[in-house]
C-alpha cells in the first residue's frame, strides 16, 4: 500500500502507542521525527518517515510477520482516529514533547523499571511515559 508519510506516521503512532494516551502517542511520534531529522549516526541515512518506519528490525508494527508468525498488530490493520492524524501533523510540523529530549528509541520493558542504557550504551534513559521507556543518544551513538 502506498501510504503518505503522514499516514504512515499516524499508523505507527496508533500501532505502537494507541493505548498510551496523548503524551505516549506524541512521544512515539517525536522519536520517529527525531530519527528523520538527526544529522549524525546510523539514523542520519533515513531522511523520510517511510524510511524510518521501514528500517529493518526497528518497529514491530511495521512487520507483517514476527518469528515466522503473522503479526496481526501491524500498521496495515490499524483503524485510525482523528487523534492519530492530529498527532502526526503536530509532529511533522516540528513539535516535540519537551521532557523527551532528543529520544531516538523507546521500548516496553514489561516491568516497572527502565534500564539505564539502550540498546547498549548508545542510548541513555530519559523518561518513562506510560509503559514505554525513552532513550536519548549518547556520544557513542555518533559512531554508529
């Protein structure tokens, strides 16, 4: 399917953070747009929402299969609501959550604790929003 960058962002917001409230969805949108706009490190090669969303092994929601099994929770199966479009437009207009910093990663640890670094020492814990932990790049990220 040929979704626009706006629709891809709305779909990844819904799929990755639809149950996390407005700030959780804005945080995920901020991470995607931070990756689009970063000028150094690994993600500097991905300059569009499409490229970021479909970068291999980054977003489970962009995968149709996981471990050889059909992934029913993927961006193609999302029923978007107006809030997802609104947050996507908000993020694409350059807005970010101020307490998030320049986060490039997030994940759900399925525990009350967020680890200090992610995935190695290229990201350092910034904030927890809902079930997700968010990580800002460290100096080591620049070498990726």
